[in-house]
C-alpha cells in the first residue's frame, strides 16, 4: 500500500481515509463494550482499531445483545403469569415492578455474557 502525502506548511501529512463502515448502529451495549475494551483490554482494542474491525465488532455485540435481551424478556413473560396483559390492566404497579426486575436481571446477564467477556 502506497501512501500519498500533502504538504501543509512545513509538514507533509499523509492522505488517510477511512473505509465506509455503514454496518449498523452501535447501541448502549456496544458502547459499554467499547469502554471495556479501552480500559481493560487495550491490546485487543488497538488490534481491532488497526485492522479496521472495531466498528463491526461493536455492531455485532450490539445486535447480539439486543437479540438476547428480547429473547430473555419474552421467555420471562411466557413463564410468569403475573406478566400477562390481564394483570397489567388490574395491577399496573405490580406489573411494572416485575418488568423492571426482569429487565435488570436480563441486563446483568448481557453484561456478564457479552460485554465483559474475554473471548468475543
């Protein structure tokens, strides 16, 4: 690969361009993974950055986390009879309390399995 340079004042700066990385969006979980890599896995972060694979890695983590979140919440809804729509109409506060509890549990699972893992 040959680099071309542009003279700017007394300096020659390389003409660097980034590849078009329109692979998807990075959500909350992708940003958490990015923060984890930056602060705890600097070698992996640098390697992914230099190979231009960081964005695709973060998008993959984001997608996997969303899929896992949706699947776990749906399975909790199916197993707990207090989360049926009928209960939601009768006792809204109880329903919201349970949903928040399940959502927090699900997020803990996602953080443990996807965000803070060594082998992603």
